[in-house]
């Protein structure tokens, strides 16, 4: 499981993505999990970083899940219409059934 930093805004996005990419490359598990429980300050750049991590996971044939995203970041994802891209497949399937 990879942890997001406490702050992930435009200033931190490039370095955070670089570090997460390096960690994702080393990850041997078929499921890549990113934990957002420590994330306290963020902007829409955090969503861009998470979407790129998701894209990388798919490129490497791995599943991707986010855990413990702050409610405000999840709300921002909904506002931009990105929530389905960042939710686990089980949640996506449940939404499609409705």
C-alpha cells in the first residue's frame, strides 16, 4: 500500500507523481492500493496524480484501488465527473446496475 502525503497540490504534484511512479514500478502485487488517509491539504492536482497512477496501473496490467480518500477530495472527483474512474471496480459495478 502506498501512502499519499499530507499535502498534494500543484507544487507537490510532479514530485509526488514521480515518487508514486517509482513505487508502483517496484510493486509486485497485482493490486495497487493507494491510501489517502494522511492527505489533509489538496487541490485538483491530487486528482490528476491519482488518475495518472490509475492509468499506469492499467498499463502494467494491474488493478488499482484507493482507500480512505478524504470526503472533500471524493466530492471534488464527483464534481468533475471522475468519481467512477477512482472508485473500486465493485463500486463501479454496483453503480452500473442501478
